[in-house]
């Protein structure tokens, strides 16, 4: 049946209303050619800075260098000198009074530098005055370590804006402020294979990933972005994605400077098949508040951030140990040859437990065929289960049977991953088991994972054999192993079919735009009648209806539309008509229509609510009530939300969101995120709903968001009645708040 109660789509709706009535904030600066902009004037391609001279400079100026005992700058200067020696860079200490630092002659000022330098490191409390001097010497990059900027409040934020403006005018690229020396760490150069590139907004949070080098996993870069006055995480994602040695990008993000830039960077990584694994702070209000006080970053509405990451294949994890394990696996593992996972253990209890967890994690454990089971039973007693999980009973791992079992499992075409949990060391059997697993991994293109469950971690089988292998993925917990394998499979499935939505984003307004823009009323809410005209302009179906201003006209309209009818008051100050008694459904006679018209006018006069008329509408009864709308996110701009509609939107809050631009596949994926998705398939004898028509409405609403994003603060189509398959969808009510 017809519903008319408007629920809020997201927690941002109230903020969107405030924006509509208040001062409009300017968006981020847009760079690029005109043909690189979408219909809303937003960039379609990432502007990738060349960071090669940042990470591998030929010459470095250290401003504020010191060798005085007990001073913080002394330790920083020493680390920079050691790093410069490793990368082959010339160092120029800059200090106005010291003749030399650590035996290297000092330059008294930036202007006196003997050559143009690639990188200036600012070990001074106030970097702003130096930025202009650096510009005159044409320095390419600068790093500002000083704190006391946006992380401290509005005064600090203003100082940071001045610093960013100075860097922009100068033409140099600035890292920081409020950053650290992590970019200049000692990276091991004896490790080979695809590497991890690391991005952090808190240096300490990157330590666990950096320590992976001690386990034989290669790291090549670390970008500690700090407050991101200029260079931001997106810049480093874009550049890292193009470096041939980078197998995966690991990131610890407290906030994002520019949502659009982040999407473009993630898109660049997805195009190149480079996985991005990220911890993103801000799932809770406390986390978001703490992040803002640490780096002064906007964390963004978490449901929107989460959706944006999934749209572009960014793998979001919650903990640093997950970041370690997932990034390491994705960097080093070859593409999967099959989706199936086999669990192999020496204990039936262990196998059953891990199989349960693997299934719950979304992994597929195919039952091995009868022939394969018969093959395994050559080496495994008949009374043990080998369908998958495979239980060998323990003894076969101590002799030649162990390797034969592993080879047989890896030879099965349905199996792409072998997971072997070793709950604890049991020499010599565990030593023979891991040696067989390592040797088998060297001879296969399939993924072999071992979970070493010992809390000690000093056993030779672990430290020497497992960690000495570049082909076996070794984990310490079952949960991290399963989540990493799921992420690896999801990543390759995603990139295999990835099509960049930016390639298909509209660059010119549709014919509907001019007609729709004429309906906008800045800072005001549209009446339902005007809101539906807006929907019609974009090809979204609404009921047959007429706006009338007399009881006689209402009766004539009802006769033309056909009974039963619905009557609703229409005005630009009506958001919740039902609560005021300004909606009637199922009217079946002229007398009911006439009486309702008069009653509505009486209520409106009593409540002091002006009306532009009364809507007499076709009654649409059979279908699934959904909600589709547009709200504004502080990071990403216009977003599209859909979910269960009518009164259920406020009761169940079952909605999902996507960030434009997106294609039909993401519109379907949005619906798949809903807990109530099964309602669209037909339940309790109801016919399946017209999902294709619903997806078409979502895409048309997205077009409105892209073209009218500067005009619409909030749009709610609620309910959108999705009729049985093949019959379409009808927008029964709509609320539009203009910016």
C-alpha cells in the first residue's frame, strides 16, 4: 500500500538540511583539463606526482641540522645522514651559526645552498617562513615535522591552511606537518620478490608492518603523511600503484583529505591490479574523535567510507595484525587457479573446527570426488574422513606418505588453496610436515598456507623452515589466515572484471538537467508536486495524479484517475504529512474526496502550513516498498542510498550506500548489501519484484546526484513501490531539499 512517512536515509540527512539552509562550503580545488572533468566539474583522472626524487633524492638540505648533545634535532640529523648515505644523496646541513654538523660544512641559509636540492627536511618549529625561501631555490619536495597545526583545533587549522597555501604558491610538494622520520628508515635490501609499500598517518601504527622484514617480507617505501597539508595518502597510493616492485599497498588511515582524490587513487590501483589493504579509523564516534585530535583529519561517515572502499576494491581490515598478514599474502601470492579451499590436518577436531570457520568466512570447501578420496585412502586409514577437511590421523606425516597426500590434494583441479593448521609443535612429526609443505609449495602454482599455532614461535620448524620459504604463506592465527585468503580471492575476482566507472562517467549534462535545474529553489524544500516533476524530468515513473485547488476539481480528478484514489496535501513546508493527518488512502467516492479536500484545508489553516494544492493520486497497492535517495557526505559529496522503504526505513534502518560514479554492477551489489534483500525475490507467496526497474531508478537517481549535486542537499524517494517483475517501479512520494 501507499506509504507517506519519510524516514532519514543516513545520519548525514540532518547535516544535509543544515547545509541547505546555511553557508555553502567550497569544495576541494579541481585540477586537470576540461575534458578530464565529469558533468559536476569533478576530476575523472588522478594527478599522480612523480615521487621518485622524494624517495631517492640526489641532494638533501637539512634545515635546522644539529650535532649538539641532548638535542632532538641531533638524533634526527644523524638518521637523515645515515639514510642519505644509503640512497647515495649529497647532504647540505643548513644552520645560521654552526660552521659544521657532524663534520659536514654548514650552509648559513637556504639562499646560500650550493646547488638545487631535491628534498628539504625542515627540523624547525615554524616551517612557514622557510617555504618561500625554498621556492626561490626551486626545491622539489619538503618535509615539515613540526606539530601544533590542524590537530590542535581551529587556530592550528588556520596555520596549516597558510602553510598549504605557501607550498602551493611555491610549486614544491610538502609532506606533513606533524609527520616523522619513517620515510627515512633502513629498508633491508637483501630481500627479493614483490614488496609492500606502506602509508601511515601515525608512524607508530606502521611499526608492525615494517617489522615484516624480519620475517623475510620485503618493504620498499614508507610514507608517513601526517596532517596532509599538501601531499596526501591518495598521492602515494597512485604513485605506489605504478612502481613495478610493489605487490601490495598497506595503509593506516585516520582520515581522508579529499574523498574524490582517494577514489581516483584506488581506481588507479584497481586498474593495475595492485591490492590496497587499509585500516581506517572512525568506525566509532570515539575513534573518529581521537583521530581528529591526532592528525586533524575528517574521518567521514563510516558507512560511506566502507562502501567507497568496497566499490574500488580496497580491502578494509580492522587490526594491525590483519593488515600485516593480508598485505603480505596479497603482495606475494600468485593469482588463484581455483576457488576451492582444502583443509588438511593431523586432527579431526582441528580440521572440523577450521572448516567451520572457513565456511563462516565465506570460503568454499568443495567435497573431494570419490576417486580422489580413494587415492587419499591409500595413505590414510579408511576410518578417517578425507572428503574435505582431510584428517590424516597424524602418523602419515612422519614418512613418505605425508608428501604424497599433500601432492594429491594440490593436484585436485577444484582446489586452489591448501590450508594446514598446526596447532602446536610435535617434533619430529611437525618438522617433517612443514618441510613437506615447503617443498610441495616450491613445485606448485597453488597457494599453500600454514597456521603455526604455537605461542612460542621460536621453534626451528617455524623460524627456519616456514619463515625461510617465499612460497608458503605462514600465519599465527586461523582467523587471520582465513580472512587473508578470502581477501586474496576477492581481490583477484574483483580485478578480473573491473571496469573503471570514471571511464563511463557523464561529461556533459543530460537533456533533463536544464528542466530539472529550473525547479530548484535554493535553500528551500520542494513541495511533493514539484519534487515529482523533478523525478519525471529524469524519467522516474510517478503515479497518475493531479494537483487541484478546489473540491470540485478534486472530484473531477478522482473520476479521471479512477477509484480508489489517494489524497495528499502538497506544500514546500510539509515533510511528514501523515503525522499532520494530511494523507488519506483508499477513497472510493466523490463525497469522500470532497470531504477530504475540505478537511485538509482546515488542518493546514490550523497548523499554519501553506499549501500549493491537494494531490489526487492513483493508488498503487501491490509491491515492495523501497527508499532511494541522495545525501551529501563531507568527504565524498553526493552519495546514493537505497533500502527498505515506507515506515521500515526508520524502524529497521536497512539501507546501503554507494558513491557516484558507479555502474549497474554496483547498483546490484548495493541491493545485495541489504539484510532484507530476499523481499525482492518474493516471500510468502508474493511474486518476485522488478529488480531491474529498481536498479534503473538507482542509476537515474545517481545521474541526478552527479548533475544536481550542487543544487540538492537531500532527496528521498519514499516509498518507491517496486512492482512485480516486468511491471516497473513507481515513486509514490518524494522529498527534495535544495542547497
